[in-house]
C-alpha cells in the first residue's frame, strides 16, 4: 500500500505567501495525484480559500475540523443492559475531510476553525494527535500538505512531528528574510525536543517583484542555501484576492495580470516538488 508523503509549509513570518503556495501547489498536485491539504492555522485562510462560506458553515454544524483531531476522544459511556461500553466519537476521513471538486480535479481538505486558538493550554501529548490521525489516512493519499501558522506553536510542532519534510515559502524582501534564522532556530528546537530530524525539501520564492532589492535578496538566499532554492518562483500578481473570493484555484482564476506566469510557475514548482519528494 502506498503511503502519502507529508510535507509542511513553514515559515515563522506571517504574510509571506505560505497559504497561497500551499493552496496553489495542492491544486496543482491534485491534477495528477490524491492530495490532502491540512489547515492547522487558527486563522483558517486555506480553508476559507478552498471551501465556500455556505459549505463551510454547513460542515462545521455537523462534522469535524482539525480541532477535533487535536482534542481528546469524546463519546457516550453507558452500561445499559450489560457491560459498560464506550462509543467514541472520533474524527474519521469521512467526518473530517471535505472533498472539493474544481475544474475536474479533486482536492481534499481537513479544515481549520477559529476555535483552534483556544487549544493553547492543551494537555501534554496533544502535539502527537495530528501525526496519529494522519497515519490512519496516509494510505489514501499520495501527498499531504500542511499549511502552518506563522508561529512556533503547538500547531507548528504537531506539523513537525507529522511530516516527512518541510518546505519554506520565502518572500524575498529584507525583512521577511530576517525570519529565516528564526525558522532555523525553531526547527532546531523541535529537533532537540523530539529527538528526530526533519529534512528541508527546499525554499520557494513567493510574491516576487523584479526590483533590484528583491533580485539582490534572492541572490543572497541562493548563496546561503545552495541547491535548496526552487528554480521556479511565484510572482506578485493581481487576481489572488478574486481567486480567494471565488473559492477558485489560482489556476482557474479568470483575472489577467501575471496569472498566466503564476500558473506556469505552479506547474514548475509542482514538478520540482514531486522530484525532490521522491527522495523522502
Ligand atoms: N503571489 C502573490 N501575488 C499577490 N498577492 C499575494 C501573492 N501571494 C500572497 N498574496 C497575498 O498576500 C497576503 C499574504 O499571503 P498568504 O499566502 O496568506 O501568506 P501567509 O500564509 O504566509 O500568511 C494575502 O493577502 C495574499 O492574498
Ligand atoms: Mg497562512
């Protein structure tokens, strides 16, 4: 049985294009592979992009989100007519994963929810629950992508423990690049806490404008991370907000701008991702 490769998109900076890359890459992979996108950011931007507001509201009324994955088992305990029994209510693929179809492709998403924020004071061991859940569904997918929040939190650590590798979206402006040492420090902390290492699949430039400052910053990052930077990059483009509003993959967004360029970049990033992930 095949087992999905699990890759987290991590950067300790917010607003650098993690979610945009996660959603774009997930849809691109979904053209050919079975893909699960996991949203563990309490701000649930990936969920809001992929799932329409109506569908989301209906879903959270009766089904699970990633919040249930992080919570202890619930369920009825009874001893009516015999031995005491426990009927657990656990999130399963069918009760926690939304299947979304666009343009003939299917992307599965384990949605997030704002209430995830309340989990801050979770009991010890909570960080293992995502890994345990994903172990159960790995046979159903080729790739699992985890969109992380921009903080060194319980959620990011859970993603670390559940992943085979991590991918770093980098906005090549001087301030955002300052976040890279911060990320390295957080990853080192995770490695020491868990006693295991997580390979870095690479760095992908996002929100790129061809300014002198950005070109210089990209050159600097390529020197500091030799061989690690993806050849293709995501340009700054109009039309992202419209794609989010319409719950559409960038690949299907009708707006002009640099979207054609971004579309072909996503194809390139996807091919490179698959190639690099084959070593995992
Ligand atoms: N390539 C891009 N072109 C234009 N806007 C972008 C691009 N990538 C991201 N954005 C916008 O920048 C903001 C932050 O991006 P997002 O992907 O949410 O970052 P993060 O997940 O790192 O916080 C969002 O409003 C998003 O729509
Ligand atoms: Mg995000």
